[in-house]
C-alpha cells in the first residue's frame, strides 16, 4: 500500500519541481508544526523523531525519510548494465551509493528482492489528470496539463500505477485535440509534477466530430469520426505555420530585447550628457540662466524618451509556446500514424534545426525509418493486441517496436492515453513488444531511461546512479516478466508500496 | 422460430469442409526442457512423440529412426480460443431473429480467411466459433482448427445471450424477464435431439453470456432449473457471487482484459479459480486482435492468478468448457498433436512463439517464415 | 470495493470476537465466517407497532427470529443497547429495479412477468436502504407498461441470493394509469419502425388497454386461458392484488371506476392498492367506499409531484383520519431527503402522531403487502428486523444507529 502519510502534503507542496523540493517542504513542515502547536498536539513532532514510527506527513517532510538499503541479486543500473548481488542505498530522497560492498547506514530499512531497477515511466499517458481535461477534444497549445492534475479523484488509479511499478507518467490533456498543450511529467506516488512543462503535445488525424453509427446487428456505436486525409495534411500545415509564427515571434522578442537594451543605453548616455550641460549652464548663471532653464525643462519632462522607445511585440501565449518549441526548449510530440503524414511532418519541420521532434503512434513509421534516424526522432509506440500486421512496411502490427528499434530508431513505449488506468499495464505492453521481436533491454529502455532522457529528466530519473532521485522498484523477477511481482516501490526516497501489506 | 433451411445435420458439414483426409503426417519427437501439460503440471526434460496426428507418448526416450526436434524452451498445448468470429464478420449474427438455437456456426467458417494465420502465430490452434453477442440464442458454436482449415466439431456447444447485450429497446425482449421467458419457452419446446434438448440433458455444454453479477445470478438459477452444464461468458466481476457460481458447477470465461481493465475484473479470475471454478478466456480476435488472449492471461497473472492456472485456462480449462477435453487441451498420449514451442514460459508475454504443430503437422516456424505465417 | 468488503467483514468478525458471551447458541457459527443471527437487544423504549410501547424491553433474537420480548428488564451485559427500538421499516414502493430492462415492452400488458428478473441484488442502493432503517422493500417493474407484472418483496440485506432474500407475500400485479405508459409510444406514419408505434398514446388509450385486457380475460373460458389471461383472471377473482400507480385525481378515479365497472359487469372484484397516490386526499370517500389502500410518494419539494399532482403536507394525516390504509414510501431515491424516516417525519409535521407515522412505515405496509405474518411488528415469532434509534424516531435529531435484518446485524451501533 502507498503510505497514507503522503496525502496531506499535497495541499502544501503542490506542483513543486523535484529539484527545488526542499524549500516548500520546509515551509509545509513549519505550517504543520504550527498547526500541531495550536492543536496542543506537540506529541506529533516528538513521535516523528522516534525511528520507525508512523509520523504525520508534514512533520516527517521536514526530516529526511528513513534511509533504505535495497539488496538484490541483480541491480539494473540501466538497461543492459547490471550489477550482481549489490545494494542500493537511499538517503535523503536520493541514491547515495550502489555497489557490492557499500556501507549500510545505521538505522536503514533493508529491502530485499531479486531485481532492482528504475521505476517505469509512461511517456504517453492521461494518468493523474482530471478526466474531462484529459478527454478534451479541443485545447490550446498553452494549456498546461499541470493545471489539470487531480490527485484526489485519481487517487485509486495512481495507487494501481504505483503497485505496477509505474512511478512516473508524462500526462497530457486534450488527448483528442489537434493541439493538446503542455504535458506534465508526473510522479505517480504523490501526484507531484517532476516537470511542469515537459513537451508540447499535438496530434494529426484527431479532432473530428462525434459520430454515431449503426452496426450490422442494429446496435448504435458512438465514436469519433475519422478526419479525412486532406484535413490531416492541413493539420500538419497548421503545426508548421505555428512553428514559423513561433519562430518569428521568438525572433521579434529577441530583436525587441536588443532594441530595448540599445534604447536604454541611449537614454542613459543622453541623461548623462544633459546633466553635464545643466551643470555647465548653472556655472554660467548670469549669462545663460534662461537657456539653461529651457534645457533643464526638457530634461525634467523626459519627452524624448517615450517617443523613441521600441515597441514591445504583443504577448501571444500560443506563439510563445511555439517559440520555445522552435528553440528546442520543449520537445514537440506529434501524434501521427500514417507514413505519408510522418514524412510530411519531417519535411515541414526540416527548417527548424533546434526543434526536438517526437512522433507518437507511428504505426507505419518504419517506412520513414531513414529520415527518422537522420533527424534523430524518437517514436512512442503503443503495442496493441489488436494491431494487425499486413506484413508490409506500412503496417508492422505488433512487430512495430522491434522493427523500429532494429532500424536504429529510439523507441519509447507508452500506453497511448486510452484511459488513466492504461498506464498501469505499461510493463505488459513492453512485454508484448518483446514477445513480438523487440530486444528485452530496448523494451526496458523504452519505459525507463528513454522517456526520462527524451523529456528532459534523464539526469534525475530513469536510471540508477549515485546522486539520482530515488525512484525505483524492487521486483521478484525479470522486470518485464508477466509473473513478476513488484515487491516494493520507492518514490521520492520513501517506500510507497510494499507487497507485504 | 427457425427456418427449416437453417436446420442441417451438423456432421455432413464436417466432411464437406474438411475435404479429403490429408496424408498422415510424419512421426516425430520433440524433446523439451519444460513441458507444460496444460492441467497445471510441468514436466522437465521430457520427450513427446507425435504419430499420425496424435500424441503417441509423453516421456521415455525418443524412438529410434524418428526425427527428434530439440526444443530449447517450453512446450505447451496449442491454445484454445473460446468465442471468436474471425473471418465470419456479420455472418455470425442472424439479426432478423433473437432466437435461432439450431443454426450451426460451422456454416460461417471460412477456412481460407487470411486472418487465421494471425491466430496460429500467437499459438492458437483451436477456435470455438460462436454467434454474436446480441442474440438470445444465436446458435451452436463450432470448434475449428485455424491452422488446418478444418471443422473439428460442429454443433459443439449452445450459445445463449443473457446479458443486456441481448436486450433491445426496439425489439422483444426488452427485459430480463422477457429474455428468460423466451429462453424458457425455447427449452421447453425444444424437439428431441435438438441442441437445446441435448443441452437440457447435459450432453451439450452451453456458453451463457452475462456481464453483470446480477445477470450471472439469473443465469445460474436458469442453468440449475434446466440442468445445464458449461460456462458463463463475459462476466466483469464475480465478487459476492463466487459462492453461487461455484455451487452451480458452471465455469466462467472472461473477456480479454485489455489495457486499463478494472482491478475488480482482474481479481475476479483469481477469486473464482481459488473457489475451484473452471476459468477460461475468450479470444474475440476479430475485434481485439490475435494477441489479446495471451495479453489477457498475462494481465490476470499480474493481478495474482498463477501462471500455470492461466495456461490451464487457455488449454485444458477451455477444452473442458467446450466439451473437447477428451481430445484437446493437454499434452497427453492419445490427444491431438497440437503443440506450441515457446522461447520462455507460455504465459509470459515476453516469450515468443517459435513453432506451432497442429494435427501433427509443423504449421508454423518463426525462423523459417521470418515472423510470417506458415500457411 | 473488494477491499472495503473484506475489511467490513473483518470488522464484523472482530466485533463478534470481542463479545465472548454474546447471546445465542449460534455464536459458534462465527467460525464459519457467516455472521451470527442471534443477538440480545435492550431498548429503553420499544415501539412494537402492535399497539403498545414497552419501557426497558429486552429483545432476544435467535437465529433470525424474535424469540422473546421481556418488559421492565435491565440490560444484560452482552445486550446491544438502544434508546428506542422499532420494527424494521418497510418501503412499499422502493424503486430499486434495473430500469427499462425490468419491464417487458414487447407488449403493454405483461401481468405474468416477474419483477425479480429486474432486481440487481448487488445494487449499491440496497446497503443505503438498509442503513436508513428500511429492512423490507416492495419492488415493482418500472412503470412503463400499463400492466408490467408481479412485484417482489425482498429484504434489503442478506447477500447475493435474491431468492433467499425474497419474502413470501400477497401476489400483486403492478401497473400504471396516467401519462407514463403512453410516454414512449407514437402512432406509426407509414410503416411501423419499432415496437413503440402503438397504442396507447393518451390516458384514454391507457385506460382502454386496462379495460380491454380485463374484459377479455373475464370472458375467456378457463381452458383457453394462457398464462397472461390466467393471471388477469386471478386478479379478477381476488387471488392476485392489483398495485396501480396513479398520481393525479383523474387517474385515481380511473382505477377505482375500473374496479367498480368490473364488479358491475360481474367479472369480479379487484384488490386495489393505489401507488403514488399524491392526490388521494381529493377522493377520500371513493377510496373508503372501495376499501382501497394507498402508498404515498415522497413529499415533493415544490408541492407538485408527477403528472402535476398536488400533494400537501397533511395528505397522510387526512387519509389516516378518514380510515384509509396509508403506507409511506421514499422510492429509494438518491436524494438524502428521500429516506423513509424523513418521510415519516414529514407526515408527522402534517399531523400524524408518532404511532400513526410508525405504523405507516411498518405494520400497515406489512398488511397491505400480505407479509404481516413475517414483518411489520416487534412480536415473538416475527423476523428479527429491528431498527435501533438514538432518540425518538422521525425527529430531525434522531437517526437509525443500528439495524438488524433477519437477525443479522447490518449496522452495529457499537461500531
């Protein structure tokens, strides 16, 4: 079970990026201590100092959680790099040591299992978000999924994710919208964003109207109507246009900043000059008092300033987002399945050399493999049992992930956001891909290190290394084996799930 | 109730579809590190001898002069897909009538349909073709072999719909009461020797589709009243109803729990299995894909069902529910030679299907076919 | 959900384990994980619904039945104590059916259909009903047919086995007069496209269906009668009751006129119960004249109920004063006000005294539904359906704190 003490902290330390977690947590603790004092329950704080006691949330947040020493027959540092019979030490929410002969800190809780590896990460999910926002059919590029995080109604869902070892998700709003918005990189155990704005999510071939169809047996089925091919290409044009607009907006902003700086310098110089003039004029009081007063007036009124001030470009939140995307500050995820569209996206975005493109879906991405490799574009694949392979390069069915990997493309595996609970089955999806040709290490990479790197958290999660955040799972067997149980899940340095419960 | 046209002696069909008997397949032996018998047991380092399309012997040494295939992995019985409509499309459902209890789905079997190869590639060697879900009594299911393109057993089990899927708002019945009134009448009026009469006598199993627990309770009561044997199909959750289902002797066939299935559904299989209720999974490959069966089993395993129990559900358990456990579902002498060679444990999704044998023939070889189907 | 269920089981077992000497020989049954059906309950005041109230009553429950009621006795150490104890409440019109799938729309007249097919024993509303002190409920098919079929009396607790929860009762066919049965129908223009292209589309059409079916049944010789006709003949002979939903005055009149017309024609006498009789107060004489019992719907918040029927606060009071059998109902709604004890409280505001209000949710519905031999009063030999209150029943400050259904402690006041 997930530790119950996590709940209350969400009030006080919501949306705290991991790297800056300390300060707000301390404040939260202060508040809690204050509250405890008011309630006359100072025992709370005292209790929490006793080792191993069930401390109330906020009070324990002030201190570091109990140190952990995790022993396992195999420690998967990163896919393909395994330490045998090693121990991982977690202190202060971080991994402080990994090795065969590491010193176990005094008072550490010892966890044992067969395999330790980084927590699974779903790069394409709707978990943790308010369901309506997640399902929205229209959205804006500047919509922030971080604002739709709903830890309360999603608590049981997140709990299931944690039990399955899925400790982080990149969750998106507007799953059926052409411009979904800025996705949030979420820690599932406590619904805290690890990264508020992790990528811009867009999609081709969605946003069609709601349709109802009568099936052959007379029952009505409801669904989204298909968007026709021309419309799909138009959607790609729109993405490209927005990127161009964003690029211009970004350039305009840069130009404005330069001009502003230039102007400010000019003002400063002029003021200095006037000051000098004024001083000079004052000395020659008798002769030139009238003229100096005139000059001084101009200086006081500062009329000359505003007239020549550079015009600030009008703030446009959408263009601002695209400007960041063009700059490579945010990855651009485009959901596209058909080879024609993927090729068109690649072509239309070729001019933006700093753009970090990610293709999601990519059912016939194999046909564009060469271009994807050349442009270094990762593909998020959602293995689905219903995927049919027709044996050609346009439709590889379940073999897709394996084929893309073999072609040299970085493959990520995501649940595709079909439902919040779908992320729970991420390890099953990865296993399904392995069963149909994907290399086992590549599959593990696709749900741990890969998503972390592509979405800018590679230095913190996704692998096990000294100094990294303690986001890891202890398993009873191979990470992707169906019969493997998640014995413990450790998130933010705390044991958030234990199979023994 | 039924047009005479649809009444057809089932056995004639088998001959018609099966064609002339093929030449007897070669005698060969497989030596495997792990042999999953299908009934829950696993034999280590065991030889299985195939002869004349059947399993001649399990255990002992390989007979001399016979080709021996060394299996560096796991051997299991071919998987059995309960409830499927691959290749049949709308032909499964006689949508003008809610009750057509004597129509045989063997008629809708298209042995040449290309989709069958997908099932074989996933280790499925036996399929129970059933009518669509929207009927009250849509007909009798047929057992077919997708790899051989043969009807194994026509008229194998009676398919009944007792869920809300079989109720309409614009057509009778609109209520459970109406549904059971129709079913009750159909059973009481069934002619001697007809499928419903044989179901009543317990000689033909039934598959009763139910989704909600309340529907299961009504179905259990009806089955008890009419002495039916077989299984409930499609139940979403069983908590609270386990006792009643266990007492009925009926099995439970779960629909493929896809990605994001609810925890109650996943837990239900375990609850029923622990209560001794035979469980199995439907395939529904035509809508959910050929891999859905294994995906489902893996999802249930992750939720706590034992690996061997999950394999049993796809082999021996399914054979029992379909009434063909005498010939199918386990690796035992005398059973049909339907085997799958896996790279790892059969219920592990990371395992790959390496070889498939059906009727003693080597019908799929992953290497030789480069991942493509054998047929 | 599952976890919660397991948890609550554990709690119940733990509670049983804490009471080593809890009364009853069935205590050992606790080891089988089956909850015990034997308890001792002590009430400071016991309202029996049979005419008297008893101070300091000790009620011994043995295997689901009331074994003894002793007045003026101190509580034993193991007794479950309560300020007030009453009989379990009975909702004569609990609408816990599966909606449209509970009524067979293939025909307008389906008296032979059993409503039990349309009852979900796993419906979450059962637990809510039991917690609110309702221990027995009458469930009719959804009122979308003129005559929908037989209603079922079920206990509100007792697990998945609906058959085991069913109480043998008077057989009653349920139907509706008014606007509901015709709502979904429409005349066919050109070719009929569904089963809703049919009569009735008006109140007159509904009445015609009722009259036609009973006249046909009355004139059909017994040997030619099918199940449907036989059921209607049973109703004419008084062997089967007729439970009719009629909200507005004109619909209540139609029901009574139909009964009188059938008597005049010599077909027989219907045993009529009018459900949802919001405007019964306008036709008190007619109801008295024909001995018709009524079930009142929940008091509307805006005065008007369905079919624009007006239901004032003193409806129950006026009818009871006139000697009409009145049952109250809450329709098992989702609204927190739609609780039977709250409805009884409203009826008291309208003029009923506490004893009358209590009888309207216990003894009277028991008699009307034909289950008075099992439930409705606290008497030796009756089912141990008890409600334990923390104060005088139906007061705004009172609520059920303990509930026993068939001797099983569904809500334990000690928790």
